C-alpha cells in the first residue's frame, strides 16, 4: 500500500458511523469513484455518530459503476475486519476494477491476496461465534432472559446476529462483546455499545447439560488433538463450560478407545454376510500371480483381500476400457453408485467426467478408466454411505493392481485425477493445487498428467465458482487431448 508523505493532506475525509458501517462506505465510495477521486486522496475515519461523511460530491446522474458480481457481498464481510485500513483497501479495489474488471481473479495481486485473507478471517470468526456462543439463563417467568459473552477478533456481531435470531427466535437473549452488544426481545434486534465480561452471568444449570452432551459425543478412537485445537482454539475455552472436560478426556483417550473396541461386536451384520456370500464365495483366494490379460487380472481382483476394505464393500470395482488403450484416467476410489454397479465413474462425479470428455472430443469408449483403490471406503450415516478418503496403507495395498493394469495396457499417457491417484502413481505426496497441469515422467518412462478429481467440482457451493472450476478442468482435458494428438 502506498504511504503518503507526512505533509500531504487528503482531499476528502470520510466519516463512517460505526466500525462495520458498510452501507456508509458503499454510499461514499460510489460517489467518490464516480467523481474520479483517487484512493490516495481519501481518508477514512470511524466516528460514533458522524454520519457517512461531510462534503462528499453528489453522484453524477445517469452514470453507472460496475464491479465484479460477487465483490459487494465479499466486501461486506471484509468491512467487518478489525484492520484499520480495511475501508481504504476496499476503495482501492473498487477503483482498480474499473480498469481491471477481472482483478479479483488475479490471485497473485497483493491487494487481492490481502482482501481474500481478510475475508477468510472474518468468515472464520463468524463461524466460531456461531459455534462457541453459550447462553446463560437469568431470571424466571416473564423476566427470563439468556445472556452470552463472546470475544470476536473482528466487528462481526451485527453480521452474525441474524443466525441467532433465526435459531433462537422464541428466546429473549443478549450477546455481549467488547465492541458491541445485541439484544433480541422476540420481536426486534437492537444493537448497543460494547460491554465487559463482568456484565455477563457466570454460570447456570445448563452448564451441566453442555458437559454431559460433550462427554457423550466424544469419540476417543478418532481423537486428533491438533485438529481439535484448530477447530476449537484454546482462546475460546474460558467461555465454554464443556472445555473443563477436555484435558481429562484427552488424557484418558487411549484407555477409553481400547475399552470401546473391546465392546464392539465381533460378527458382521447379517446383510453384510449375505452380500459377501454372493460376491466372495468360500473358496480359497487364488494366488496373485501376474495375469496375462486385463480380463484375467479383473478376475483376480474380484477376490482381493489385500486390505480390510473388501469386507464392507459390495464388490471390487475394477478398471474399464479397451486392452490397448493409449490413454488411462486414474481416480481415487469407487463411490456409492460405482460400488453398487461394479463400474468406475458412473456416479455424480462420473457424469461430470463423461460430459467433459464429450465436450473436449475424447471418446470414453476409447480410453481406460480405473481407480487407485478398487473398493468403496465409506462411513454409514443412517441409510446413506458417506465417502471416506482411503489412507496411505490402503493406497499402498492396492497399488499392485494398478501397476499390473498399466503393465498390461502400456499407455502413452496416464491422467491422475486428484491427489490420491497422483500419490499412487508417483509413490509420493503431490500438491495438486500447485502442480496441476504439469506432466511428470516416472523412472519407467510413463508420463503422468496431474489435474483435479471431478468430485472436487461437486463440493463447491457457489454456482459461479463451480462453473469456473469445471471450465478449468475442461481446459486440462483439452491439454491431454492435444498431448495425445502430438
């Protein structure tokens, strides 16, 4: 950011009504930009009731100010950041977008990097507030109220309050923070000045409920201390009643996990036995000698017992395509639909894959499609089976099958769809986000092209971002097609 000389005076001084006065900033910024006022000629100030500015020029009639579609929503989040230069940064980005309409797509730009980091910090702070506010009851009957104390990093209270209004509509509650306070009286939300922790109640009977709930959902077998502290940083513990249990639960996790495993049933559920009997007869598993054809290898894989994943999966999902395919696509593992149908890439991600192949002029029937892991790994949730990423041991166990496929096919190029496929093919961890679009040649001469797995596109919530990622994936596949045509 440019630093003005000490003797320079800004031509315009804008006063905003509150630390998160985005509407005030937006009105002032629009008028200033339309009157060609440069970022370095503006000073932004926060004053308690100073309004949105003095002496601002009126907006020219009939002139439009165009910015990126999502800039306003994202800027509203950044306006809540605690950094003193947030409003200056937002105006600078607004000013630059008039000449650089695609500025926000330039990830290497310093202003854009700073903007994205501030947005991420605000959204994370808001998420933590949603998760870690604990109301305490005061009064009874008509005077019953619930009060919570929270210490956010940024000026997010007004932004986050709508969540609590929706969730606790029938409660009379107040949230106190050092910056501001919010009160909902079952009809109207009112914002007020900040408070101190001494203004909040210390404890009530609900604290025992929180501790009981936390202890009941704590799973010692899945404890990851660093991940837990990342999601629930220690700075929040002093306001969480259940946090008092954490040291003891962590210390006793190993013993509790062993006791939990000892209580587990030793026999599989009846429906698992029926499925296994249908797909894995009681006959002795054949020795895994090197097959002479893909069909023979597929038959061997149908009896695979190299890792425990076979015991829960419906069937082995082997590769599919011509025996002489010059182009091979390798994914992570079969999903729910693949597990049921016994074919790779037939689920939601497979539909995106097929559509992109067709769009880029690649005939799926002419390529070979397979996965690094041949059995579906999942976690049951009610009637649904939720995909679970295979671990390094499972990838290593299944690497033998992939190696045999490639040995028989002798392809010119292999496309690794995602980090798991790349790890299996290259026997090393690969950062797809950094190495995407690169081709790595193995010691045996096989060329491996790196790109994302199409399931990544399905996980993007914003439609515009998902469309952009799909277009980028299609561009990767066009590169693959050009490499095969060379």
